[in-house]
């Protein structure tokens, strides 16, 4: 991120979700509610899975990581977005913009692979239940999460550095509500072939690899469920992965909508709406998906409300 490549641009202007003045205040309250629910929901999941002694299993360890990622991703985007609804000059400084892009990339890449790891966890739990605590031991859980975070961090550094190594010498108005790659590269007066290639290879690799892990895991899960003779057994096995299947469908469906659009139908406005969904709406929905359909989480929440000290795990 060499500042010498800049020729005059020291700050950017974010157009936001809408440039219509009469919509700024209503949109502020809408997204304030969304962000508030996201914070409460994800911090609730983090708290319950951290302190409740009955939620100390690999599945809830990975759920806690997903909640941390969802909280972080929305927090990288929402505060600046909410502030810009209330001010006339929607500026963001050069390095502030780079930091926001890096934070977003770190959390979104981490989310892609945590969802894949959660699919693998469900595969082991259903297809190899007797070996579950051996295959998905606490050490393996920490290793998988550490690799995920390290890879997300390295991706964020490489991609952000490529994007901000370009010269921005004409317009500084970003047609988005945060510092995203595509609208930012559209402002560059340099040849963007190299950063576009890096972004494409990174996005394609992350998406294809994680989707393959998820599909293989669920293919084997479905085969195992079909081999169960009793309907009650099939229902119980399916219920353990239903929430994750719903979360995966919503998340990957949004990403595929963005990356598989025909060029003729592709627009920054459609990207903007999809970005609202996976940066703000999905982090709000995930705690609901994993808690409203999960008896263990609901029971832990009731225990926590009735006696917060009782459910704390021993140190």
C-alpha cells in the first residue's frame, strides 16, 4: 500500500446505499435496528457457548467462531455506514478505507471456511459418531480455526495491498456504502489487470474449495441419513444439521448471485444490495437460525436467565 502511487487522492467519498436525501434518516433507523439485533444476537451466542457447561462441544465451538466473525464483519461496516447517513460529507480517509477493506476481507474469507469446517464437523458427527470426539478433538478444532483465521488474514493483506497499490488520480467517489474492491478499482487510473486477476483467483479458489467441502460433506450426510431405518432416527440426524444447511444456503446463495451474474445483467447497484445482505442481514439472521431451531441453545438461554452463575463452566 505505497502512498507514492497516489497522485492527489487522500480521501474517498462513499455514496452509500442511496443518494436520496429523504431516505437517509429512515435508512439510518432501519440499519441501526439490524446492527443492534446483530450485536445482541451474536454476543448472546458467544456468551452462551462460552459459559454454559453443556455447550462445550466442537459444534458449539465452531458456532462461537461464526458468531465472532459475524459480529466482526458487521462492525467493520455498520458504524461508518450509520454515521454517513447523518452527515453531509460522507468521506473516508485513504488508510481508513484500506483498513475497512482489509477487515471485511479477513472476516468474509474466515466465514467462508468456518462454514465449510462446520459442514465437516456435521459429517463426522453423523457418519462417524463413535470417532467424533477423536477426529474433532479440541486440538483439531483449534488447528482448523487457526488455519482459517491465518488464511483470512493473509488473503486480506495480499488483496488489499494489490488494490491500494493502484493510482487514484481522478474521481474519488466510491459508488458503494463501504470500501469494496470492484467500485474502488473502477476509480483507478492505472492498469487494473493484475489486482483484478489476484481478486478473481482468490475469490474463485475460496468459493470453489469451500463449496466442494460443503457438498461432499452433505452428500455423505444425506447417504448416511437415508441408511437409517427409523423415521425418528432420520429426523433426529437431520435436525442436527438443518440450521447449518439453512445458513449455508443463504450465505452461498448470495455469493453465487454476485459472482455468477451474466456481464450484461451485472451492475454496482445489484452488488450493493447483495452486499447489504451478506455484510449486515446474514450476520443478523445467523443467531436466529442457530438458536430458534436449537433446543440446547434455548435451554442454555433459559438457564442463564434463571441463574447466570449456575450455567458457568468450571475454570
